[in-house]
C-alpha cells in the first residue's frame, strides 16, 4: 500500500499523519470488499504501507489515473476542513494494497514523506 501526500499543502506532521491514516483505512475497507484475496495477503504479511510525497494536486491526480488504468484500488482523501485546509481539499492518494512490482512503476520515483 502506498499513500501519497500533496507536498505543496505543507501539512503539519500531525495533519499529514491523520490524512495518511484516513487513506489506509479507506483502502483497507475497499480491498476487503473488492479484492479480498489481496487484502488477506497484505494483512497476513505485515500490512506494509509506504508514505510518499507528490509535488502538486495535478501530480496526485495523474497518479490516480495511472492506478486506475492498471486496475489497482485507489482512494483520494478529501479533508473536512476543520483545521488546516478548506473543506474538500484533496490531501492524499492511497493506492493498493498491491505488490511492489505493481506500485513501483507508478510511485517509485517519488520521495518519502
């Protein structure tokens, strides 16, 4: 599972952590329903998650299109707007769970959060 945070938002560490957690939970719920075997394999092998940074919303949306094109599960997290960003702000993208061989072509060049 890979979670990609929008870098230009310059979220505090706590806010970024919460947004990453939202993406991980949403992806796990989707995977349990739509890809139960992938979910079980991911769950049984330590529930690996990698947090990365994309420079802009445009870059985040490009990654989402690439994930969709490859048939991977993905979620885009929109903030409720109670703290650091306006309501509806797209804060991060989650992709997976999937094998590194499927995720790396999309996100392998991004820096760690």
